[in-house]
């Protein structure tokens, strides 16, 4: 069954995404939504943040229009509003994490598929809750240069929509995914190549939370889970390799830093932000298309492809990091 195209809704999402970026870029100062450079920043000037509010508005409107379950969109909207408050006020990471886990737990337990009982069911619920919250925060950590969050969302949600279309599951989700992509596309010109506004936690936390929640919602088998999660592969690979490097160096994982590979490329190698973001997007597209092809071969083909890409990313990261260390 082919999904009905809803061009007016697509256009509205594009306009709302752009409106969010434009409004915050113009009035961010009056709203005290400003990002001040710090030790983990890859920019040097004070810039309005919170432009992802347009993505939030588009997401809620489309979720209501498509009949998306409230157990899915309400917690996602909640963590996004919490992100907006974080953009404006100083909310402790501990409070944010607790509220995010509550929201993630609501999403995961909202799924009507828990046939297991006892320890097995509890373990799965905990794993998926950590996956949703972890991805939301990974997305936030990776949103550090111009364009990277918006480009990744455009590609990631289009790949999710294609995956759903190809499997003929949850057809209404295709509209939601495409509208999120278009809202991000509307925001992108305000953030790249030169950032007039940043997406902020309101946008990055929302996108990571919705992406991971969608993966859990749509994946009824291990191969589907691995394939769908791989659509965000560059973010996972960069975050995991960075964590390994920081553990190796004896750093506290909770302390601020700018050691992600994309940050090294932007700061130490002086690569323009837009080139890094586009490069990550091409890599994301390569991995996504590859795993979709490998999915037809079987789960071990998907796993092998992901191991290959992770090893390649880790090797590139190791070479570039060693080169930087040799300069010191």
C-alpha cells in the first residue's frame, strides 16, 4: 500500500522549521537565548540558540495530524521543552537525565509488544530506555558545528521513511519522518554555512529522542533494529570512539571537552564546518544504503558491514588524533 503524499503538510513543516530559525535569529537576544563560547565550543562568537523550536512545533502538529500515539509524541515534546528551558536557564544535568529517563521509559513501555515476562522483559525495557536517552544526548553532544545536526536529521529520517516504505510497516510514520526532515531543511539555511542561530537543546534532544524512539517503535526484530539504528551511524561511531579515547586518557566523562573527531577537524585541522557536516552526511548515506542492501542478505551481513565501517572510522580517528598529538 503506497503512502498518500501530503504536500501541504510537507510545505507547512518546511516553513515552520524556517520560521523557528528566523524568529530566534532575530529575537534570541531579547529572549536571553544566547550561546556563549566555552572550552568545548567550536565557535568564537555569541550566537542565538533555540532555533530548533520550529522543528518541535512542526513535529507536534504533524504528530497530531497523523494520529501518532500520545505515548510517543508527548514524552518527546516534553524532553524538547525541557531542552528549551535548558537553553534559557541553568538546569542541572542530573535533573535533566532523570526526566529524560522517565520520558524514555514511557515511550518504551508504550509499545504493545512485550510478550516476555520477568527478567527478560525488564532487561529489554531498560536497554531500550538507555538507548533512547543515550541517543538523545549523543545527538546533543554531536550538535557542535554548523549544519551537522540538521543534515544528519534530514538524511536519517529520510532513510527511516524509506525503510518503513520498503517494509510496508506503519505507513503514517512516513509522513511524520518526511516532515521532520523538511522542518530541519527549513532550519538549515540559518545554520549553514554561517550560523545565524544554533538549533539548541530544544532541537537536538528532540531529534535524537525521536530518532531512537522511532527505531525502537519500528523494529520488531534484531536485524530491523540494527539496520534502522545504523542510519545514525556517524554520530554513534564518533561518540563511542571519543568515549574510548577519554577513558584511555583517564578523563572524567562528565567533564566538558571538544575531542570528538568532528571537533578536531573543525578546530585543529581548520576544516570549514559545512565541509565536515556534508562529509558526515555522505558517510551516513553510504552506511545507510549499504545496510539496507545487506539486510536482504541477512543479519550477519549487516553486522559485518557495521563492524567494517566502525573499524574504518576508528582507524581514521586514530590516525588524525595521533597527527594532532605530534603537533603538541
